[in-house]
């Protein structure tokens, strides 16, 4: 499953436990996945800084919230002890994407440059704006560059860790 021989597996944060739900050990989940319910497709979860593995017995929508029942969590007190813990999974658990689609976690940290090789900086994070995603690029200053392939993004090379863009460096 790893595909990363001799290396540590990359861990990606997917959300956190935001509260206890009921008396039988259910926890409320704040999911960073899109759609939110996709968090239940990844198992096991890795909880907190110690990355303790947690099996998910059940996960579902409950009103406006997502809730989950984790293995070996059988009471409200146990559920409350998990509140605030991050939920992460191994990157190699993600499904493969078509060639022109990318997971944000794979883009963060990539160098951004112009076609002539001029460096603009590195991708610090991405923002969802509704119309399109936007790369937040830090270099000599911060730039917000729309992630629109074929218009602003010329190419993405994950192996070389470079995104080539068509962008006015003065903007």
C-alpha cells in the first residue's frame, strides 16, 4: 500500500474531532474533504500528533454535522477525551486522479516559475474561491494566482516539483 520504500509515509490532515455526540461514544467531525462525507472513505484514521490509528466503525451525516463511531470508544467520556484531535490519513490512501487533476496537498511547496524560468516563489496554500482555486505563492512578495490550467497554469510537474505559469510578475 505504501509505494514509498524505505521512506516514511506522508500524512495529510483531513479534519478534526470537534465534539462528543450522545452517550454511546460517537464523535462530531469537522471534515476538510470535498464533499465533507468523503472523510469516511479513508480508513484507518490517524488521530492527534501521535498519529494513533483509529478504526471507524460507522460514519454518517447527523443534521448539519458529521458523526463517527470509532473502535474502542464506547462512552461519552471516551469521546470527549478525543475532542480537538486532528484526523489524518496516509497520502497513499488517496485514489489516483486523472492526469490533469491534482490534490492540493501535492501542490503545496512546489516552486512556481514563468516559462522563461524566472522564479516567483513557492505555493504556500490554495484557496477555494467558488469560481476557481487560487494558489497563494510566496516569493519576493505574496501573489495570488488562479489555478486555471491552459490559461494561467501552463504545466504542473510533480516529479520536478515545479508549476509553470503565464503571469505578469509585477502583478
